[in-house]
C-alpha cells in the first residue's frame, strides 16, 4: 500500500515509529499476556491474593506481577484479557464506521453539485417502512408497515404512469449530497460519547456484539465528511472527467478511479478511529453501560480501583496506563501514516 517514498517518510517520522512500537507491543500483550500471567482472570485466589497484614489485595510481586484486584484476581491476566476485548471491539467498530463513512462520503462527494436524481416511489416506500420498523414496538407492526408502504408506493407509481403523470411515476428528484450531508449534520449535533452512552444505556443487555455495533454505527459521521472532501478533490482530476465524458458508468468510475485514490485516507482514518473506539469503550465500561462484570474491561477495572487507589494504587495505574498507551500508540501511528501518505511532504 505504501510506495518507497511513503515508506521512507514513515520510518523517518519519529512519532510514527513510536506509535508502531506501542501498537505492536499492545497487540503482543493482548495475544500473549494471559499466557505470561499464568492465572485464571476470573478466579479469586483467597490464599495468595489476599494480604492478611493490610486486609487489601496483594501488591505486585513475583506471583502476581501487577498484584490482585479487590476480588483477589490476578490483575495482569485481567488486564491482558481486557486488551483482547478492547482491541476486538475497537477493530470491529472501526471497520464498520470507516466503511459506512466511506460509502456515504464517497457517494456524497461524487454527486456534489449535481441537480439530483429521481428516487422511485418503491424506494421511498421502503424508507418509510424502515422508519416504521425502527419506531414500532409491536410484533407484527414492522413487517406490515414495510409491506403496506411498499404496496402503496407501487400503486401510486402505476396509477401515475397510466394517467400520464411521469414525474409522479418516477418519483421526486433528490439531491443525494444534500440529503446525506444533512443527515450527517444532524448526527454531529450530538457529542459522540454522549450519543454512545445514551444508546448504550437504552440497551437492556449489553454484549460484545451490541457494544461494537453501537460504536461502529455512531462513529462514521466525521469520517463521512473527510471522505466527501477527498472524493470532491479526486473528482476534479482530468482522468476522472475524461472517464465521465467517455460514458463510463458511475460504479466503474468509483471502483477504478476513486477508491484507489482514497485508500490512503481509509488507512489513516481507520488508525485514528481505533484510538477513539478504545477510549469510547473504556468510557462506556467506566460509566457502567458497557460489558457487564465479570468480563474484564479497562474502564471497569479503572472504576473498581478508584475507591482504594490510596491503599492499592496499582488497581488504577495499570488500566490507566493501558488506556493511555493504546490511545497514544494509535494516534501517533495515524499521524505518521497521514504524513507519510501526503505527497506534499516530498
């Protein structure tokens, strides 16, 4: 993905090398940390994990390299398992948000300034059915709403065509760019973490899948704006205008000319978004709307250790250091990739 000049710029970037080292160390810790710890992250050790002299969990020692938590479980094993959980959620949510933001941004940027396109009535009917599906709480309501709106849209289009009203049969003209960007503007009105916490609190039961879906489906808004700006820049290139003048289809232009040129933007945005997802997942867990105990998460470990930080500071320092290392590593790596992929750096 990186040419020789981009690779040289990357390895000459001090922050990029530090970010890459921190990221690789974090991934290695998530993969091999539980094996190094040698303890069950869910098992309480009341014999060796409890300090009878102080009445608190034992401090870091040879048996427990990072000490034990308030339930006398190995802190290192739980921290390593928490790294696996955080990275799994962050990577999956980043893929969802980047792909969704990229799709919306590329389409919006390509159609920016166009007079709009006709949206058939069945599509509008399906959209209305989707809205009904989202707000309905009944068992039979959503399917009936989809079928009803679809039938109504098809009936209106058929009658309009027979009556000689082509504009009604074809549906209204919609400016795709304006529609998508107004949707993004509405979403950006809500702070990201506040929106994530509200959705997380509304879920009756949070699972690994639900958390990563919430993060992925709410984190694409800013990415969409960046992809739109990049696509508008690429669309003005001479070879893209020549392809459009030669009559190439829009999907072909997007696949052959636009997507290869936004690949670097995909990489940079995905790397920076990973840090944001790790921080958001930790915030959800800290506030009690993330994954439920006993599953170890960094935010939950930070919350559980804050009440005894004076007597057992390792319970706060260990998850705080893990969160700081992860966010710093991915941010530095993303900034390094951004500078390496920028041709103006030559």
